[in-house]
C-alpha cells in the first residue's frame, strides 16, 4: 500500500495534496 502511495506522490503530488486536504476537511467537518 505504501509503495502505491509513494508512486502516486511521485507521479502526481498535486492531486495527492488535494485529496489529503479534502480528507482533512472531511475529518474537521465531522468533528
């Protein structure tokens, strides 16, 4: 799993960053 995340980060760190921000927004919204 970590390898896939690493490859995704290397291939498109921008998209991954947006996904991470969206996930964090969902977590804060739930709280």
